[in-house]
C-alpha cells in the first residue's frame, strides 16, 4: 500500500470495517510485522511524502517526532500503523499489533495489545505503558527453555 495515497487508507478502512462486521470479537489484529519497507524506500513519491510528514510532525512536536534523526520511511510506517489502530477503534474494536509495530513507535492507545514474539529483546528494550501485552506462547516457551 502506498502510504502517501488517500486511496490506500480508504481501502484499509473498508477492509478493517468489513472484518469488524464479519467477526464479532472485541479485538481486531492490524498486523505490523515483517514489513519490508524497501518498496516505500524505492518510491520517490513515498520518500518525498515521508520526509514532508516528518518535518510537519517535528514542527508540531507530535509524539512520533520524538525521534528527530529517524529514517522518514520508518516514521511513515509508525504513522501508518497508528492510523490503522485508529481505524480499528473507529470500527469499535481494540487493536492488536505485532511487536514490530510497537517498536517502530506507533502511537498506541492504552486499549491496544501488543503481541510479543521476541520476548528477550522486548523485555530488555521496552518500557511499555500499554495496559496489556500478549506474549506468543511459542516464543515464550522457547525463551524459557533457553534460559533454563
């Protein structure tokens, strides 16, 4: 998806709203893992848009601007996930994201859940104010086995 295009967010909204209508769960997983940002980096349009977004965030002192020397594409990814999380909320669902989305700096509300699968890295590097964190059972059991 091209994050510089309003059409991408229209498609995303329709997909998330449709999933919320189809599945009665209180939560909606919006993903955010294993994202290859190479296609965004390879697009001059997306790079220009991401750099502009970064400058605007810094001027407004928005939360994502806390990383002033950050790669604009990585910041664009965090913004994209933040918008997806907001869309899940607008569809009446609490968002669930993968650990990478959290680590990218996505703006997550206290109702969001983070599914952690790299437990050791998460525990060593994160100070989370999130209300709830899901640990992948496989990763947790592997980490426990390795530490024994």
